[in-house]
């Protein structure tokens, strides 16, 4: 990011992600279960929707902590990947990919201006880590506003 730039182009988002195996939350603690009722286990990523301006660089930091303790997650052996597609489940090449780096328990994602210039007005995205177990930390929609100025 350019030093001294203060705009919404840089977004820092802290996301608590469960890395303890298994990544589930028991929903039965809300109310006592009736006889024969099922317990629901949830293993879904945190929903993070993005609103981008086409042709601009975009940065997001994802801070990963253990759900149970809140301690920083150990990402020393993790590989982070974040992609944008027209629809969830689409096969083939993504519309764009974020450059991903990891420092401690923070995943730094950068979508370049060149990559954002080719995005449609709506798409979906997610960010996964492989440790080697794969965990999708965040997922959501992307709304892209068409730009006016072209370099």
C-alpha cells in the first residue's frame, strides 16, 4: 500500500476462525433438545461481503485465532488461497485471484488494480488455508462499482 494513503482502498478485517479439529459449533446449547431431536453441527466460513471499485487495488487482512481460546492461530505451515468466481461451484480458471502472504496469524490479501479491472458487477469469493487440512475461513459476495477514470 502506498505510504500515507488514507482511503477505503485498504481494509483490515479481523475474522475469528476455528482451526481446532473438528471445526464445528454445536447449536444444541441454545435450548434443550426434545426427545428424538437432532443436534446441528455447523462448519461454514465467516460471511464477508466486499464492495470494490473497479480498477483499484484492494487490500484485506484476515486475522486468524482459535475459536475456543482466542489465541493467535499457528499458520506457520499454512498455504492461503483466495479466488473470485462468477458463481460458487464454477469450474475452470477464476475471474481473479488475490496475492496472499502470511505473517504470524495474519493473512494479507491483495487484489491488484489489473485484476479488479476485469471483474463483473457481481461475483463471489472465498479464502482458504491448507495446513494440509483445508479450511475455508471467509466467503461472500463481491459487488464491483464501475470506474470512471482510466489511466
